[in-house]
C-alpha cells in the first residue's frame, strides 16, 4: 500500500485517490461545502490556507495546505522520496 504525505505528517492511500485539484474554482468550493454538510470533509490544513483538494473514492474530500503539484509529485513516487511510503515493498 502506497501512502502519500499531504503535509504535517498526514498520509492518504494513493490507491484511493480519484483527483487532486486546486481549491480556487466555484465548483470545487461547492464540492467542499457539500462534503462538509454530509460529514465527509477532512480538513488537514492545520489552519493554513487550503491549496489542494483531494477527492477520494469513498466520497471523502480532504483539504490540504500543500500545492496540488506537490501532492501529485509525491504520488508519482520517485523511489528515495520520503514523502511517499510504499510499505508493500519494504522488508
């Protein structure tokens, strides 16, 4: 299972991610509002500005203070990068 660091020591499962998007557009703001009302919003910003929104296959919406490009880069896995952890390959 590969985990992606979304900042402040928080990790998410890479296999469950549907999309990583910017938080600036009106449709994404509506998505955040709907998730909050349904109770499926996870705020991992620690009070900082929301820069990326991660949409999971479980209908959870995760807010993070890390840029979308950074999260996507961590998801790509560069082998020695400590920001992405693949526990399936470690002994």
